[in-house]
């Protein structure tokens, strides 16, 4: 496929927590894409609260034109586990209040919104998913022809050679709905997987947060406040107040703000069993000693390294909001 030009239509599927907020804001600031819809899914916070967070953030950015739809509350198997209040706060955004948008979610579900946008922007629509993949799996079940109308999909999730962050093997987004992830990664469409291997290598520091706090704009200072709790959570991991840049890195890779330098196309299978490997992304990286060649026929690109740190670029974009 040929990549679209500037302002390519993009749909974001997210569980709007702290780093999701950064990703959403980044996409609003990115001239390369036009954010045409946001769907929520339960993950960091429940799907309805995630949608409210997205509506409020969009309002603060002056983008009430972007439709927001509520998606799946529960994973394909089992029930929603209650989120991650110790990481993202009880409201999903660091327990920091946003002025209510006064706007309602769409009457459509997230699945219906995605399918409609895929018809309206057939062949051009880009999808970025930075939460559990429940909505995407349900959309594929509802319309198996969806991949024919989607240009590409970028997923923040998984761990290839890196340990997991919720179990020794599994990353949170995949672990919250392994069955959905297995279905999405088994489909014949172009997926870029942005796993912990690379997101943990991109760090937002206190100086970066201070730059947001001191910005004379509407949205950036709020993002700086939201990061406070998130920074505290990461102290045991990094030994200082800072944070990994999981979701914004996926957004930046999707629009070309950061370029992967090691990203082989390889088969990826998700462990959806009930054993200790549940939620693991099993990536066939046996070619690492030969320079990570692509595996013929594979459609999933696994990002392991990028050309530049994300933080300076992210700050630059966010300071415009």
C-alpha cells in the first residue's frame, strides 16, 4: 500500500489513562493526521470513564468536533478487573480534574464508529490502539472485511524479548484481553507492534514535565499535572521520578514522528491459555543473530529500536496545545 499524504484520517482506540492522554494530545498536535474518531475500552479505567476523559481532554484542546464512542466494558472472556488506580488514579487521569466538556458520547458504540469510519475513509484509515484490543476484535467479528479498508494498525502492547509488566511474561494491554489480541494479530493486515522492549527505553523526565506545567496554553499544563502520580509510580522501576512513554511512542511511530530502526516483520502469536504465559506475545525473533530479517509472509512489524528519543519531540508537539 502507498502511505497517505498529510492529514491522513486516523482512529484512536484507547483506555484513557495518563499515557493515553499524552498519546491523544500528541495526535491532536500532529499535522500528519486528522483524528476522525476515538473509541474507549476498559483497561486503565472503565470504558465509560475513559470516554469521559477523552471528551474532556478534547474540549480543553478545542476539538469538540472529534466523535467519542464508548466501547467494550468487559474483555472477550471474563470480566473487567477494575483498572489500575495506583498507576493512573481513580479517575484514570492521575486524580486530576478536568473541566467537564458538556458533550455526550456518540450514540454509536466504538465498534460501530470504527466500522463507519472504515467505509468513509476506505483504504486510507489508520488505526492506533493503545489499550486492550477488545474493540478491534469485536469489529473484526462484526465485519471480517474490515482489514480491506484499513491502511495499517499500530498497537502499543506486548513484550518481545523484554519481561512483562503485569506478569513475568505479559504486558498489561495484551494481558487484559489475550483472546482479543490473538484474534487481531492473526488477521491478514499490516500491524506495527510497539512493545515494552522499546517503550521502556523512552523516558519522560521532570524537566519535560516542568516544561508542560509552565506552558501558557490550555492543555499542556494539565498534562503536566496528570503526570505527577504516574511519575511517582515509576520510582521503584527507574529509581527516580519519571515515566516510560508507552502510548505516545506508538502514536509517534504511527505518524512518523519517530522512526523504527529495528522492526522486523515476524509471526506473532498471543498465548491465550490459562497457564503462566497467558498474555505473552510470542514473537519469532530467531533471526536476531542475522540482523533481524523479515520473515516472508509475516504482516506484524515488531519495533525493537528507534532513531531518536521521543521526549524532546513529544514536548515540542504538546507545547502547542
